[in-house]
C-alpha cells in the first residue's frame, strides 16, 4: 500500500485523498514534496484499489507554489544542468497527473498560486471555495508564464485569449470569475462544502466505469495532436476496445434488468 511522508495520503471507498499539509505556508512546495508527489501520481497507475483521486490542501490555502525559502532561494545557487533537472521534474509531476488513467478532482480550499495553480489546472475537475484565488504568477517573479505545461493546458481550458491574459499579467482570478471562464467547475460557500462537493464527484467517478473514464481522459489529451479525421479513427478504435470490456456488458445487463450497474473497471 502506498504511503507519504511530506503530505497526507489515505484511501477510502476506492478514493485516494492527497492533502498537502504545510498550512503555515499555504501548503507551499519543497523539493521533497515535489518529488514525492510526482512519484505518488506515477505509482497510482498500478493501485487497483484506487479508482479516483481527490487532491486538496490543509488550512486556508490549496497550494501557494514553490517555497520562497526552500525552493526559490536555493535555485539561485544551482548550475544550469541542476536548474533544468528541477524544471523537468516539476513538469513530470503535471505529466503524471495527466497520464493517470483515473479521474483527479481538486478541492481548492483557498489560494492556488504559481505551481499550485498549474497542479489544480492539471486535475480533471476543480471545485473552489468562493474566496479562493487562482494566480499563474510566474511572470511576476521574472519567469516565463509558460511553466509546467501551463501554456499547453490553459488555452485548452479557457481559450487562447484568456490564457494569454492570465499568463502575461499573472493577476489573481477569484473563484466566481474562474467559473465563468471554465477554469473551475463548481464554486461553494465554504471550505467544508468545497471538500464535500469534491468528494461527491470523486465518489461518483470511483463508482463509474473506470476503464472507460481512463480512456476518455487519455483521448482528451491525445486528440490535441490529431487532425479531425485522425481523431475520428482514434475514437473508433478506443470505443471498439471499450465495447470489449466487462463494464460495457454490465451496463447492458443492468439496463435490461432495470437496476443500477455495478462496474468493475475492466
């Protein structure tokens, strides 16, 4: 069974809950948190008892990005190869979230800034408390707004115009505005309701046809690189694979028997 040292991790009802747990710094990231989070999302691919993931933060913030004292400061003394190794690792984290063939729901209990905003963006669904702010503030600290895949992911979520504005200005977006532009899916009045809604979504997804959900997530990313005819063919082949699963047969049997399907994820 998987475990974690730099954040909290638990599995219940086939949902893995990851809670970033440095509330005194709004759950800022350290080198160790980055590495363990990256490795955990890779390992979750092979955890058969996990069918959905819920990612949240402890306290007032979701994730304020890289720690000023434990990451930003030390980066100033690293060599170019060391800097590249670090930036590649941060991208690996986002890649592992996207490559996980299981839905990931983010409960944004507060501020999601910098790397925290990109981590939230990489999740499949986002629920935010109404006081939450999202800020892709890389340019405000002298870095490219294109970081950790933000310049690829964000235009696909909110459109090129909005993404350009968010990445060039680095200004925070409140939850209500984020919902209007499609950056978050749901807004709740407080943190308790935010976590409850995120768990409700994760539960619904965990009880669903997880193989088909994983295929859907894979196709959403893969088809960004395909022409429309190629996408049609890719979807035809993906659907043919899903038609051979036990879940497809179960859905039919449940419909005929007028009962709820019991999906097994294969």
